[in-house]
């Protein structure tokens, strides 16, 4: 029985890794007020960038907002771009962007530092369990239990108060700080 449980845990971890791997080119942009087009326009060579009411597509609005703030991105570097969920009460909408390459994502994440103080944030798209782990790590950081936390290439890193940097693979890795 113990052998089966270990096998299940191993397989669940492998599924999690594969699911995260499929999101490696994805980022989530928060802090933008998106005027959702009447009908979502499918971008193509001849597709208009506005809808029949004159609203820019989500992709166009995101590109303008980021490019105006020094995070340069071209339409050709985006595979797909759409909103997630409903807007917040203040009108801000989360937007997911699937980029055409990881090189573009890395460049975008480096340039995201230019958004400091604007209220716009660019984060990697993590799986549900990795999001929970990252949230716990941020909470530990706020409570001064660890010095820092960040993600890179969809991996969660922490820096302990002793200065040791390590990768967090599951919530058990953080349990010693709780």
C-alpha cells in the first residue's frame, strides 16, 4: 500500500511539472483597465485591431500600455492574448499573454522592472499549486521569516535570512519557516 501511495505522489508531481511546462511561455499582466471589445477579434493578417464600436482589441490595448512604459513588445511576439475572469470592482482586468518564445518572455520579464510604481505587474503563469506555494513564500517574506522570494523560469526561489538561496518544489519545503 505504501508503495502505491509513493507512486501516486510521484505521478502527481510529474503531472504538475508537465502542466507547468506547458505554461512556460505565458505571463499574466495585472493592473490594466481593459475596455473589452464588443466581439473578441481574432488577430490575423487582415483582422482589424478594433471592433465595430471602435474599441481596440485586448492585445492592442496591452501592447500600447506596455510599450508606453518601456516594456517593448510586438504583435508578432504574441501567440494569443485575452482577459481572465471578470474585472475587479475598480475596473482592472487580468490579461494572459502566450508569447511565441521563451526568449521573448525572458526579455519581457527583465523589462518588467520598468513598471515599478505604475501599478502594472507582469508575472509568470504558474499552476494552482505553484501559485499557492509562491503566495505562502510571499507571506513568509512579509512576516520576515525569509529574506526574499521570486520566480524564474516558473520555479519558485527563496532566500533565507541566513542568505541561502534554494528552489521550493512543494509546500513542505516552506514548512520549516512557518
